[in-house]
C-alpha cells in the first residue's frame, strides 16, 4: 500500500511533465498552432471518472498516452490468464508496469464494479450530468501595424481574442459541446462574418448496438495515420514507443483548432462481439485561394489551414472550397488482434491543378480522391507487431511496418520501416515522417528504452530518412537523419535531473545568391540540462539550460542558448495557485530558435519559440472564487534590448517589448 500512496503523490507532477513533453514535440515538428486542450480535457475526465480496469477495452486505455502498446497488451494478457484484478497492487506484477507507469496510471483508474450507465434514470439526465461554461479573453497590449489606419492591407477587426464554450456530459451516455472563437484581427457581430468560428456536436454512447454516434464536428483516428487520421499525433520523442500510433476511432471534436476535424455525422456500430463498423459523412467549406486557368475554369491555387480571417484577402478566401467525404472503417478487435479496413472518397467543388516542374508536380490533381487502407496490431509472446498499408486512387502506395519488444524487465526496443510513394495522396494523414504529408519518403527508425537502475531512465533513437524526389526548398533527391539521447535521474520523489542531446542532419537548397548549385548540408544540434526540484510541499522549482548549434553549408554558423527559472506555487487545498518564469535567451536568428513549454491558463498551454536576444517572463494565477467558479489570469512579456521593431508585416510592433494579457473564467455546475 505504501507504493500506491507514494505513487499517487507523484501523479500530478508527472502529468505536468507529460503535457510539457507533448507540447514541445508538436512545436518542434512545425505544429505550433496545435491545440492540446482535448488531451488535457481527456485526462481531467478520467480523473473524475476513473477507468474500470476490470471492464475496459484497449481503445479506452489508448486514450492514456503514457501507456505503451506493449503495456496495454500485457495488461489484457494478464487478465486473460489471471482473471479480474482484486486489488490495484496487482499492477506491480504485470510485465512492463514499472513504478513510474503505475504512479501515472493510478489517478485515472479504479476497480469500481458498477458503471454509471447501469444506474441510469432519465429523470437524472440533467441533475446528475456535468456542465461547464468557459470564457477566455486575450490580447497583445502593444499596437501592431495591422490595427493602424492603413490605406492598403490591414486587420478588419479588433486585437481582442475571444473564446466561449459550453459542455454537457453524462459519462458513458452522451455529451453536448459548442464553442465559438474569434482570433485577433477578426471581426465579430458584423458582416460578412458575424462569428468567425463555431463548432459543436451531440454525442450518444452505448445505446444498444450503437457504441458511438456523433452529429456535428468529430475526429477519426484509425490505423497508424497513413490514410484516416484527424487531429495531432505524437511522432518521435524520448518515449520511443510513441512512434506506434494509438488509434481511438471516432471522437467528438472539442478543440478550437479550425482545420483538423470532420463535420457531419459518424457512428461506430457493433455488428457482433468482435466486429464493428464506423460509417461517416462529412461536408465542410474550406479556406482556399482560387485562380482562373487558361481554359477559363476556376481552379484551386492553395488551401489555408490557419483559420485566420483578419484582412480583406483572408475574408475573401473564407470557405470558398467545398469538401465532401463519405466512407467507413470495418474492424475486428479482441485483446490480442486488431485489424481494420478503411475506404472513403473525398470530393471538392473545384479541381486541384499543380504546376509542372515545381516541387508540387506529384501532388494530387482533380476533383475526386479515393483512399483505401488496411491496418493491424497483434502480438506474439513479448513482441508487438503493427503496420498499415494505404493506397490512393489516383496515386500510389504508402506503408509502414513496426515491431516493439520487451527484451527484459529493463529493456524495450522499437524498429520501424516506412515507404511512402511520391504520388500517394491523403488529406487526412498524420503518420510518422519528416514530411508534412505521407509521400516521397523512405525511412527506418530504431529506438531503445533502458532502465539501468531504480532511479535511472535512458532513451535513445535514430531515424534515417530519404526523399527520392524534390520537395519544398530541396530541388533534388536528398537524405538525412535525426538522433536523440536522453538520460533522467530521479534519486528522490522531490528531485529529478535530466540531460538530452539531439542532432538533426538534412539537405536544402543553397542560400539565395550563392554560386553553389549543390544542396547545402544543414546540421542542428541541441544540448539540454534541466532539473525539477520540489523543495517544499507547496513550491516546485524547475530550471533549464539549453544550447543550440545551427549550420547551413560551410559559411552560415549560428550558436544560441536559453536559460530559465520556473517557480510553481500549488498548495493542495488553497483557493489560489500560480507559477512564474524568468528566461534569458540569445540566438542569431529564427533558424536557431529554441522551443520551451510555457504554462498558460486552463486548456491553453503552448510552446514558445525563443530567438533573437532578450528576456521573457510570464505570471499565471488561478483563484477559486466559489466552489464551482474559478478564474485564471496571465501576463507575459518579451523584452528585446537591442531591437527597435518586433515581428514583421502587419504584426510589426514599434518598440522593444511585446506583452500579452489573458483572462479565463470557468463555471462548473
């Protein structure tokens, strides 16, 4: 019992580390706009409604991102051999469940024998349901160039950022969600766009043969992300097993990201004990730039996924392209084998047309695209196999095959091979890779997790990749690699020390104006040292020092560093809590930027890109006014002592500082 009590005391800190790791990985992969609110809400839900480990499925456990596929497989093998768990202490006897994993898991699981749906009374649908109303406000305090009275391009709306959401939830029965958002520079309450972004859905669960039914906005995640995956995926990181995507099928969409979702109706229907089918239909209007070709036909020039509608041009391109999808996924599932076949068609109101000779010449052309894929996950003894094969019509193939194994209680390895044809097309893919799309790439990945002692954790991966054809800013075939080595030392519950070394090597066109026509070699190396110290039951301190070396070709060399100190005040029962950061950074340019997680108001965590020479600081405060009413506030500032202008274009600020204010109010009832 002592192990369980000590594990629970560490859970909150480890959950925070997990959010930090995910946020920084997304930002480093060029997804700075990705929204992790859905991930944080999922953990919050399971904290209030723990998973019943004796009555759960793999799909539910996959929502806990810290559990690896190997661990999930071992868990169900344990149940198959030994029957239901009698006590949570039994988790210690399951292969791969080390003390750190158990401590992360305990806040989100239980052995409660009766599920909420078995006690359901319709008269209680409102009284026993959980409801939440959330409002968030933010703005940059300095005036940006786009908000001045310019004769040409300017922002049409105010600098205020607004977000409003309402959620109704009856666990395992149903949910209702609606949200509205306005970005800085967008209008509100005026024509032609009264409210820029509105999203919502109604979800029903566990009704007869209907496992899930969602009307409105939703996401689909099947297989390994080659063909049908909306929302973010984890990709490469210190947890090497994260390269195996954990698909969770159909989910209601509750994020404020304006591009990564479907809109229509979808369901998961149980055909038999082991077979299910997930049909879906979606129709959305996307932001697009259209041009008239030589033949007089209106053709698609580009699609925008930013969700920003601030200038006259952005408003003009708003919702100009209609996208219709329909299809489904047939799945066979049991505890040791999961296979599925997906098929769907995408139709567009205007045809895609690519310029011959450009790096886009192999991209999709036309108005209709068919996608097919087969995925599987299975295990043999202590080896977990997974893979997916996808085909686009028109277009080529994409495939990946992976395996991970526990060689002992302390060693786990992962091996993955991928090959994506240059003409494989999918508008909904999030598979592992260096390209933003699953095309024009070959690669092999090898990862290792090693626990050399009770206080040590070692992670290593190496990923080699090739691009057979030209791509953005690369005019010929190219190749590269990425490697990471990380060591964590946790001598006590209150102290953790980490060291990370990461290096990337790629090729790119030579700098403009250079007389060299061959591809230039880009080398980027990061070294990080950080410590996390809980020196008081109410206070937690984190320090980080990171160096970067960036080089392009033989001439351009850049060095930089970031150092920061975080202090978090979080008493268990106090009405007030908060955290503060002071950071100093110096890098030569944006190319040598350093990413670091930044705590924010509720459901708004992000990752700042630190570059240039300056000081960064922010203060977050949370105050519980009433039992059901909480308020968050945030003030953040960049100070650049050597600059007279910050940013560029319409975001340009005259001066050497940029500050931001946020306020969030949440009422739960």
